[in-house]
C-alpha cells in the first residue's frame, strides 16, 4: 500500500527528474552518454547514475519502493536538488519523521 508521504515523495522525485535540462551532461558524478544529451533524462539513466536497477528506481518514483537509505537519498539529492529548500523537502518527504526534528 502506498502512503500519502510515499506518493508525495514519488511525485516530487519525478518532478525533479523531469526538470533536468535535456542538455545536462552529468547527473551527480555520472556522465550521461553523448547520444542521450539533448533528450529528457530517463528513469534508466537515473538508475544507472545511482547504481540501482531501473525497476527499483521506477518503484521509488511511483511511491511503491521500500524506503531508500540515507546514502542513496544523498546521491539522489546531489544529482537533482539545486536549492537548500528543495533538499530539505526531499529528505522530509523521504523520511517523514524528520519533520518533527526540523520543527523543534
């Protein structure tokens, strides 16, 4: 069953991937293949950049995957997140219990 926070996380993650400019050459520390540049970033490319299977990443975007590790979340944030506010929102959506810590 997909919870509200999982669904919001998946939607946010998908939005981050889709807004990456097609001409982007790198995702985090992973260099995109020249043939892919000029095209929208795919789930497969992100999965390769993160070192996970495309199926697992697809499930993460759909909100159906188990929680990601902090290490993987950090890799995703380096690949996609541009502002401190987005990074905070990303981690709170991924780990809802962080919201209580941040509010204190």
